[in-house]
């Protein structure tokens, strides 16, 4: 998911792909043996973040509760996912506002893995049984206190940090700060502080027009340089997922492709299903208002392959970053190069690609292969196998 800031809604045109197409019984629409079921428990939220992607298409609050029942979910899983290893991410809105649904799913599927994507403000109210069952909690945050509170509301940053500390003893899994990097004022010190506070930090460049002026690009590049320098400076692993992931992909190139079958590491082209509270399924949580992206329906019990796929118009094939980037954000590439939104391409997609290539070059300056060869065994293992790679997009 890339949090989206747009000056105007993007226009899409319905296509025949929105028709209900039954799954071919013999060939699974899911690529590979794993699937992430991202269940949106509600579209309601207790915060009003200024850049929320659900703001596009008037999604926020439009579906308060899950309107399919457990039997429908069971039948869907039985028909389409019975041969897959399933892991569930509870997502929203703010997913903890529908705790009853979270408990019911956890109780019904004890062999699944579970992750929670949350704004963190209600974390301290979660029961022990739920916390103990979460492999990872993704906490939405925007950088340091001033920037986070500016986007999310006064006091939110401190509340999230306090709540995390309050529940840490009841949580066996990891905490990952999910940073939407939008402000040009976001500093190395702020991201470094997050790396000291949480188990991992995942950052993603915001998909917002007006964010990537030449001066803002220079500031972001300066911070990237500091982050990469710090990553290669110590004996312990600096837990920044995009840097870890890119280093992994450069040192062990097969890891860049095997879980995603050569496609984007955010999984939208292969094995993530975003299930809206009304049971409709889409590959990308930022495009759930786009009719042509409809991929399935829990209630009608059908599923087809993801419609969000690489396209010949996309420039990745001739990009230096392609072997380790693998197409970063398909939504961005789709809007820019398939739908032909030139403004979005110039103001969002190309600047982000420029930052991604810069990040790769900064990593190369440190000879990641030589670093890996000398790294302690535990560092190599985490870099190679970190479970959080399965829960986030890896690329920024
Ligand atoms: S295509 Fe992938 S990276 Fe882009 S917004 Fe969707 S989930 Fe996120
Ligand atoms: S940096 Fe951009 S163009 Fe290059 S591979 Fe990544 S998404 Fe494609």
C-alpha cells in the first residue's frame, strides 16, 4: 500500500474484467503456494490522517462492518485456498474497531499466521489472546513526533510509542513501524529513533503530487545516504526493511524473485487478496474503488487472477534497478504508463523511481557482497529470512 495524496480523483473506465468470472477449478488464480488474506474488518477509523488512501473514491467509513458471514468466508477458503499456506493481515480503516471479527477469525483458523496493520492508538485495549497470536504488528507512523502529529493529530506519536511499550510483554511477535515518508523535513535522526524504538522500520515514499520538488528530492537523498551509511557501519543489523531487502536481493538474487514468482514484491500480481468488508476482493488496497480491479467476491465465492500485472508500457525492463526492485508499486506504474496519467508520472512515479535507483547506488558504494561475507551468522540469517518481508512491500 502506498498512501496516496492526489489533488483530484483519478478517472478509471469500467471494463469487461469486472464481470463475475468463476475460478477455473484446475488452475488456482493464486500464483505459488502461499496467500496473504488481507481482511478489512471495517472502513471506519478513529483518526483522520490527511493523506489516507481510502479518502480517494469516498471509501472512508463507507462500510462499517463485515457484511459476509463466517460460513461464506469458510466456503471461499475451502474452494480457493485449501491448498495454500494462508496468512492473514487485519486491515482497515482501523481494524481493531471490529475486534469481534478478529477474534472469530483467529479462533476458527488456528493454523494461520496473523498480522495486524494498525494506527496503534487502541493497541493497549487488545486482549492477551489476540496479542499473543500476532506474528507482527505494523504500526502506521509518519516519522518523528512533530511530523506524525501533524498528519495524524496531536499526541498520536507519544500514544503509539506508549501503547507499544505497554503491550510488548504480551506480544511474542515483532513490531514494525510503517512509515509513509512524505515530509521533506523527515530527518535521519527521526528514522533512526524509530529503528531504536521498534523491531523493524519499513518506509515507503508517499504517492503524493507536490511532494517531490528538486529541493525535497535532495533532502530525501541526503537522508538515504545517512541511513545506508549507518546500515553498513555496525556489527548488528540495522533493521530498515527496504535497505535489508535490497541488500538481500543484490547479494542473493534468487530471493528477489522466488516468493513473488519474478513479479512485484508487494505481491499484488501474485498472492495477496484484499477483502473489503462487503466481501469484494481487490489486489491493491489503494485501488479498491476501481471497478476494473475487482478480482473476486467472498459472498459469490469466485476468484480470478490479479488484474494488476506488468505491462509492456512499463519502463522496468530497461531500468538498472529491475533485478532487485522488480517493479516496486504496480499501482503507480499502472496509473502512469497504462492509464497514461502524465502528471502523476512526472510528479510522483518518476521521482520515486529516481529515489529507488539512488538507494541502490548508495548500497553498491558499500560493496554489499563483501559486507555479507563478513557479517555474523545471525545477521546473515535475519537479512536472508526475515519474516517481515512477507508482510510488507519491501521496496520503498
Ligand atoms: S501496488 Fe503494491 S506497493 Fe503499490 S499501493 Fe498497491 S500494494 Fe502498495
Ligand atoms: S525503479 Fe521504477 S522503473 Fe526501475 S524497476 Fe523499479 S519501478 Fe521499475
